């Protein structure tokens, strides 16, 4: 009887809590909606667009978010704002407010392209920040002027690739790993099997770092209108205070934000500014970007099975179900003339990557489809992309990593250290094959490794057929090697070096449109809102989303359970990991 009353009280409490969340959310939505009706978006003449550039950026909104509240600043939002500002006669100047910059080199290259287009249209672009590092200087150099706060810092140090190795730690813990690795350049397993980079991995990393560094050095010298040798001198000094940075030509002025505003006011007495978040409410169609519809499918995060989500501690996950459905929907929509697939991923699970790749193949058979790489289109990402006839990547993006690894952990040593002993009864010669407390014998591991290599051979054969290369050539380019976009084009893994605009232009050509013809963009996957969760009776998802909005967040225990489920999927031996973890 006591248990009945406890259960009854819990059910009533849960219903009351859900009712409060729903009513509060409805009230907030109604308030926001009425406020939007009462105050239509107005852009003043001679306005200055103030666009925030956060420290890090997602390429696009995650599929699930609340239908109101503050829209996250994404790369897509920034690119569209800069495009609209270029065409909008009401916008006179643009100021970029940079947070301490940790953006990927591919995203920065695309934003730089948009800045140059703004300047070519006759509009001034200024950057203001309080910390300049390598990435911030690379991005801000595309602007007319760079301003640094008086209390700011400058660290211009160069490019580094750094890896962690935990082999000794695992041995201390009693954890043994059996690793099937394809092949010598696939660097991820070395975290567990070595205490330093192998010669092959070090050579590959050096090639990337040197290529990135060479481009950054020349690009900054060109934009800052100095000799590359001057940039070398900056690198030798490495650390500057703001006055010294201005004296050597790294920046154009030292002033607080309010002083920059006053300068703009002096230039234009009726000065007015509009925040980037607010300006996002102006559609592309309102500034003349209207025409045939093109789908932009955003595929970002680590590739896994199921729906796209965010998983602790890995962050954004690209679900094969979500992306395959988005591609299918775009392909079946008669109003959609072509598909631009935006890939921003280090890779992930082989099974999920293959499923999305098959969806790309089906969609490309129906409509023109171009792959637009962002920061990284590697490993499982390249398994998705190679079936497309046109792959575009920024020069400083990371591509390739054609290779994989499978890891089988043996936790018997750890269990023994903890005072745990496992015993078993089996029937069949390999009944303990999936136990994480029994190592594979020599014959079992040989078969495990052979199945893994068979999958790799199918992969490189597919790439060879689509890219018009021999399997030997693809294998020589694969084996886990990673490339910059420039290097990828040189070896035949990438068709064109460029960002979003380059990819969109090539898609227009395939559709049969002229390059200057305007298009309307339709973004996929569409955000699944709180209301849709309620409508489909997905009450746990709705309550979780509302809890996040109200600042409650997901309990740590639930996040850890979700992470454990994720790892159990990743460590299944019937699937390979196609992932490139390099960040530069």
C-alpha cells in the first residue's frame, strides 16, 4: 500500500511539473510572438551592422531547439548576415566583435571570403577585440581595420598539432587493448598504443602544419600590406602589448569599444547600429536573394546511428537517420532544384557513415548535389562525400583520413586490481568472443583483422570507381593520411578549393543556372520544436528541452548513462571507427 501511494504521488507531481512547464512555455511563446507583432523589424538608414563572432561556432542550428528564445549564433547566420549586409542599401558599415578566437580554419576562410566581398562592394568592415591570437589575426586581417582594447593582449606564435598518449596509464590500470588499425597514418589508436607519435603520423602532421602555416603567413602579410619577412619578425617576438602591436603594423588602433562607436558617430552624425542577432530577422529574400529553391543539408558532428543529438562528453552527434531523412526529403521535393551538402565532421561509426553515403548516392541520382566541406570532412565524412561528383573544400579545411580502426578492450586486469573476478560457462568454440574480459586468441584476432581490412578494401574500391582512380592510387592516398583542402585537390580527393559560395556556384552550373542568378535557400534538417515533441507525445524530450531552456539542464547521471550507451555502440566489434581527431 505504501508503494502505491508513493507511486501515485510521483505521478501527480510529474503531471503538475509538466503542466507548469507547458503553461510557462506557452506564456513565453505568446509573449515573444506578441512582442514581435508589436515591434516589426526595422533597419535604419546608414546603419552599422555589429556582428558578434563567438569563440567557437556550430555550422548551423542543431535539429532540436525551442521555437523561441535567443537563436544561437552559427556560421550560417554570420555568412547570411554578411551577404545581406553587402546587398542591403541601409547597411553602411560592418563591425565584427571578436571573442577570443578558437574557430576552425575552414570556417574562418569562409567568413574571410564574405568580408572581402563586402569590401569589394564598397562597404567598410572593422574588427574589434581584446585578444589577438593566430586565428584572430588571420580572420581580422581580412577587414579594413583592426582595433584592440587597451587592456588587450597579442599572442602570435605559429601553428601546432599536439597529441595525448595514455598507453602507460592504461597499463597501470590493467587495461589491455587489441587494435586493428588501417593503416600506418591512422593516428587515433596511437593514443592508446604508443607514448609518442610514430614516424608516419609525425610526417603527416608536419605536412599539414607546414601547409597551414605557409598559407597563414602569406595571407596575413598580403592583407596587412607588409612583407612576409615582417610577419616572420612578429612571430619571433610572439607577444605584444597593444601599443607595440600598433607600432609594428599588426593592428590599426588601440581603443575601447565605446571609442570606436564615437568614431563612427563622428563620421555619420545620424549613426545607428543593428545587432547581428536582430539583423538575422531580415530574410535573404528581403534583400533580393530570391529565386529557384536550393536545399542546404547541414551534416555536422561525430557520425553515429539514430537521430542527431548532443551527447556528453562528445558534443554534437550527426545521426544517420536524421541526415538520410533530410537528403531523401530534399530529393523528393519537386520545388528543390539542387542539394548542397555541408559536411563538418571528423567522422565516426562506419555503419552510420555508409548509410548516409548511400543516401547521398540516391539523392545525387535524382538531383544535382555538391558537397561543401567546412572545417573538417574526414574519415567517415569522406565515406559520405566520395559518392558525389563534386567535392569542394576550403584550402585550410582538413579532408581525407581514408582509414579506420577497431578496438577490442580487455578489462580483466583492471577488474583484478579492483578485486573483481569473472567466471564463465560457454558452449561453442568462440562463445566468449564479445566478452571484454577475455582476450582474442591469435586465430580470432586474425579473423577480426581480416574482416576489418575487407571493409577498407571495399571502401577504397568505391572511391576509385567514383573518383576515376586506381585502387592502388587510392590506397596510397588513404592509409589514414589527412590533407588540407589544397593538398586534397592536388592529389585528386577534392574537386575545387573554396567555401560556401564556390560550392553554390558549381551547383548552379549543374542545375543549368547562370552564376549571377539568385536562389532561395531551404535548410535541412528542419528544427524539431518543443511543440512537435508535444504533438507526437514525446513528453520526455519536451520536458528535457524545456528544462534546458529554464536552466535546469539534463542531470549528470542521465548524461553519463547516455555517454556509456554511446561508447558501447562505438566499441562493438561489428563496426569500424572512421574518425580523424586532428585539430590544428
